[in-house]
């Protein structure tokens, strides 16, 4: 048996830096530790330091060298085994598969999901659906969190190209908008792309999305049904789908005899959510609610934004929905105590993730061309919640 020289001091330092370095954190676009360990072992294989038939160190030895948990090691090794690059022999150990080099040359059956956030809004549901559908097709998944940063997204995409990824589903960054030159190299290397939520101009590829215009209209109609004729709109960014939400809301209100005054439309066009964003919301909430004829309802086209507005209103002593109603937009699966309270237009992001993975698989199998124009528009639904009520009596006369 030939063991990888991981006990060598330089190799240990290299492994530890790969797993823990803050520099690599940005370069790898938020890839988890088990993915970094897997990438390290792949690199050892591709450079010939690990050869077919070689035995790998034990889980404990790898965990100790990389300064990670054994669960992290098990996760990394399980993915390599499912990709056919290693094999485990009971009572003997873990070995590099004899056909590992051939499998590497043909590329790995790993799909990537590149998204601006992994924890907020409907993104956890999107990840869950993408993971489930990919597993059904025996594809592993890498999740890359770009933090809506185009430079971090560019680094992540370069890493994925280097890994010979089998396909990429991406929610492109919006501030600034993702340039076509970031995406084009994927197509040039024959890597399938599926856009989620929005496209990148100049790149022909399938899109799985929803109508932001219709989201705004449904929110507006729901508020009209409760008698709300003056509404405010708070959104994190005008870029992306923000202007479409606003347009749909205004159209619905106008058709129903209501209005969305320009002074009640508030965008914070900062590239990222920071502590300053909360101050922006508080300042603008105070401003619109001090108006001579204040809004009786507020629409925020993202659950996390709505949750923050809800909390700020409570801090200001304003009861929701007794004094002001609040409507949101998010995923069908309402996770979290506060999210479940929100009245919201919803979309099944889990099914959206399923569709994205299915389209990638069809292109990977050459059942669809890379420049396929398929567009799947997800249906919308309504979650009643507790934050939408009738117009307060004292305001009804001036509405």
C-alpha cells in the first residue's frame, strides 16, 4: 500500500490552509469545508500525488491533519465515493479507484447552485429542491454563496470551471448586474447553465422564474380587498426584479382606485444588506408614516425585508395589522415563527430548484442544446398570515 504523504509537514500546512484560509473563503465563493477537503483530495489526484490503488489516510488522520470534524471528512469521502473516485473495502481501508483518472478526464457529475444568499428568504427552499432533484439523478451538489457580489461570483465560477463542473444553476448578482463575460466561458467549455429568477443579457440559456409583475399585482389586489387605497413600497434594490414588483403593485392599485405615491416608494440601492440598511428603513418608515395622509399598508417583496419592517414597526409602537398592514413575498414553505405570521404572495422555490436541476440534466445528456430557450414560469399562491387586516376605522374616512 502507498499512502498519501499527508504526514509531511508541508502537506499538513497546505491542507489546513485549503480548509481554513480566509483568503480561500472568498476565492471559493462560500464553498463548505467538506467541499474544500474534497477539492484538496481531487487536486492531489489530478497532480499525480494520489494514484489509482493508493490507500487514503484514515478518517481520524484526515480530520486531525485538516483540523476538521470526522463528520466533515465522512461527507467529503462519501461524495468522492459516489463520484466513483474512491472505493471503501471493509476491514482494509479507503482506496483511490482504479478508474479514477478516466473518470476525472471525463468530468465529474457535480452540479453547482450559485446564489446571492444561502440563509434568507426563499433560498433555503431553492437549495433543498435543487439538492433533492440532483440526488435523484445521482449528481452531487456544490452550493456557492456570492453575497450578491459580482467579483465573488466571478471567482466562484472560475473555480467551478476548473473543477469541470457538470452544470451550473445560477441566480445572477444584481448590484451591479452580472456581465455576460462571466457566464460565457461556461458555454465555451460545454457546461450547461440554467438561470433562476432572472437572466443575464446576451447569454441564451433556460430560465426558471416567476412573474415579478404578477407578484406585485397579487399583493396590490389583496390589499385592495381589505380597503387599502394608499400603500407604501419598500425594497432592498431597484436592480433585478425590484422595478417589476413596484410596477405590478402600482398597476393593481390604480385599477382598483388606489395609489402608490412616489414619495412612498423606498429603495435602498446599497450593494449589500448592512447595519446601515436598518437605519435606512427606520428613517423612511418614520417619514412616510408622518405624512398628512400616511399609507395604511406596506408591501416588501422579500420575506427578510418584511420581517425587519415588522420588527421596526413594533419598536416604533405601531401595531401590525391594527394600525398598518404588511404584505410580503417569499417561498411557499413558510419557515420561522415570524415568517409564518406574514401575509404573503408565495412561490414554490423547492419546485423551482427541482426544475433547474432537471433542465441541467437534460442538457448534460444532450437532450437539450446549451442555448435552449425553455422558460418555466412558476405559479404563485397566497399565504394568509396575520399581518393583513382592514383599514383602521379612523383612517377609512380619509382613504
